[in-house]
C-alpha cells in the first residue's frame, strides 16, 4: 500500500511522481518514484482528499491486509486475523500465561503480516518477522510495536537457517557435543537488526512465546491441476518439507502450518533450557487427522495443550467455507486436555456457546484400515439378488466368511 506525497509534484522531465512506501530504519519516509500519466495523476489528486486523520490512517492500515485479492491469499495460504479474533486470543493467553505475558515473555510472531495479533499490546521484547517486505513497511509507517527492544524484519521462517538448525540438532543429540553461541554466527537470524536478541535470550534460557497465525495452504491448493503450466507448490518446496520428510513425519508435511509448528518443535529441542509456549491459530486437523499421527507422536512429547477455542472459518474476511479453525495455547510437557471452547459472534463480540471434545486414534487401528484387513478362513458362496427381494439365478461373484458383515 503506497500513499501519494501531499507535497509531491509531477516531474515533467522524468514523468515520475513520488510515493511513500513506508519508513526506513531511522523512521524517515521511504520514497519510491513511479512513471505515471501526468493528466490522470492530477485528475486523481484533484478528485480525492489526502489529508486523513490519525484515526482514518489507522483504519486503513488495519484493513490493508484484507484488501489483498482473495485469489492471492488462497494461492499463498494467507488468511489474516480480524482484530476482534486477535483480541479474543489475548484473553486466552492472559488466562493461561498471566495478565503480564507481554512483559514476561520473549515473543516471536514469525509470520506477522501487518501485526494484527500484536499491535494492540505493549510488549517489552517482541520479534516480528514476515516473508513480505511490504508488510514491514506498513508496520513501520504506522509505528506498530516500536519499543526499544522490539524488532521487525523480513525472515523466511520455513527456509532460512533450517539446514543450520538441523545440523546443530545432530551435533547436540547424535554427536553429544555442547552447543555454543558461536554456532549461530552463520545464521541469517543472528543479526543485530533481526533476531540476534532472540537467539541470545533463548540461549540464556528465557521464557519464549511463539504467537502466530501461520498460512494454511497445502500442496494440492496451489497451481492449476490438469494444465501444462502447473505451478510448483509452495508447501512442497520449503526446506522444512525436506526436513520433515527426512524425519518421516508423514504426508502432513505438505501443509504449511504444521511446517511452522515442526520448526518450533525443533527449536525447542535445540534450546531445551528455555520454557516454550505457543499461541497458534490453525485448522483443527493436526489434533485429529490420521495423516498427522507421526507428527503428533513427536510434537506432543514436547508440548501439552492448555486450552483454547474453536470457531468457523467464515469468521475470516471473504471466507464462506464452514470448516473449523482453532486458537490453542500450549506449554512444555504432556497434557490430557481434549476440549476446546466453541465461540460464536453475538452483537459484535465472541462468546462461548459450548465445548468441543476432540480425539485422535493415533496407534489404534482406523476403520478404513480394518476394512482392508485380509481375513483368513474358508469362504462360502452367497446368493445374488437383482433387488432386495428378488433372487437372481446366476453365478455367485464372491464368498462370505462366517460371522462377517452380511453373512
């Protein structure tokens, strides 16, 4: 999102006009110059007003992520968090982590977008990273979370430093060697303007909260099936997908949000002296689906569910699908919690209208697997029917075993 400079003028020689596209590191306006049609520019500027109040500017920035084309969001798996849902998640974090969690935790939103989750809280030590530099420009221009210790930066969470992370885990657990702060010098994250303070805090054993709404895209949701120009799937190309394949986590690696959770799990394994908590928006599938069995075997050995809520996906702007999205809070250790609050909007606020119990079969045999099991024994021919009451005088097509369904 760009803003036309109020005092800009059209340069007849270059045919360009200035736009503000954010702030630089010193907080000064960062300008970009574009070549545009002179007559159309003045017609536009004379028709629209450019003197917006602070309230109006804040409103624009709050909804700017929702102005992105729906097709773009679906292609990238991004569904931005409405402010009212972000505030509801704050309630659950305060419930389980305490009212002062923004001040007591080192917080990392590693897919922050335009900071819908964190912009209304006062953090002492917040790290906000995103894949899109434009998101950071917007946040800096609106001065969101500009505390002295807070950092906002571009960082590809699923790709950058993933190989280094995996090598350090092998050094720690396979080679039984001690990890030192010097092992992080080659990390992209270990940069004064990025996440150096975060790594230092984790290395010192400070409490850390990952507070995220990761993208939900799967490999099958990208591209144009059946066409020769099939677009390579984002979820299947990440470094985390390769790591999860190596760790035999299963087909869930083809989804983006478990990739985020799995990297957090690996970071916890590396920084095991730190106390990790998670607050995460996600589909409910990773808690229940059979394709996540191997993922749960690993993830739930380190993290236990404290609680959370469940709501319909159509609460997100421009989504009409009636599938469940959850916000869940996790701590280190195991847990027997298997219920989430059901929340629905009433008069502009979300209220709890019930509870949802969830379960997963994990090591138990699923119905689909049971049906495919070969049963030993001698079969008997069974009669053929042309209808429910009429016998068909023709050769039997199969056999039935004693005590089987339909015997």
